[in-house]
């Protein structure tokens, strides 16, 4: 689905991540130097092979509905233009009938578009929640193996990170580690002329260790 219908609304409204990470008891304070890394967690989730596949499948699923709503919207616009152009030539009863038809179709369009947005957002949230929890587990394992003591998420609009050396960004290594673990192959390369939408970046917070 080309960045329309429910996609923009779903991303703008944000998705609540309901899957809390299962974390072990807090370890003892590190004796060595503190190592800090950053990750664009939301983008990392969406850019995994599994994320690209699942979000693309979701867009394809809702593409027919989008086309249906577009056709209904085009019909409403066409009827509105006809009424505006021929209104003075129609009887009062005919104008009233045409206006009611337009109003009924607008209400139907609004109702079906709202239903589609809600359904899309719910399914998108379920996909993201499930995948984010698994990526979080891989990130935690990677951080422990590499000796990191703190990981900061820089994908939030409001985050405390003002500057981070690119070398501290573990987004790609975590994505690579998850792809290896999941076994999901990379999606086929898009043709050069393709206008496929970029991977969705849900505005949900990742699981937070307590």
C-alpha cells in the first residue's frame, strides 16, 4: 500500500508495545570500563528481513481495500462536480436527491476508511510487538557478548542523545544477528524504477528492562 490509507495514520498515532521483555535479575555493577552503544531500535525492527517481509505482506493485504476506497472517493468527487455544474438546471427535488446520494456515499467512505485504518493499525501493532520483542532479545544477547553496559535508543523523537560516534551504533550488527537467527532471507531487490515505500517505522517504544 503506497503510504496511504491507514499507513500514515497508524504511524502518526503511534503503536503501544505490549510485549514486555523477560529480563534476568540485575547483574552486579561492572568492574571494568563502562561501554555505551546506541541503536535506532524501531528502524532496526522494521529493517530486519522478517520485518520487511511482514510489513510488505501487510501492505499488500490492504492494497485492494485502498483501491476500493479510492474508487469510492473518485465517485464522490465526480458526483459533486456534476451537481455543481448542473445544479441550476435541475429541479429542487433532483438537486436534493443528488445531494443526498453524495452525502450517503461520503458517510460510507468515512466509515469504511476509519474501519480500515483501525484494522491496519491493529495488525501492524501486533506484527511490530511480536517482532520487537524478539529483536530486543537478540540485542540484549549481543550487548552482553560485546561487553556493553548501556544501550540508548536514538529512534525516539525525544531522546537524551545529542551526539553519538557512528562507531557506537549497533543497529546493523543487531539486524544482522537477528537475520542470522531468524533464517528469513533478504527480500528480493526492487527494480531501479520501483517506487516501493520505505520500511515502516512504528512509533512504539521497545521493551524496557526493569
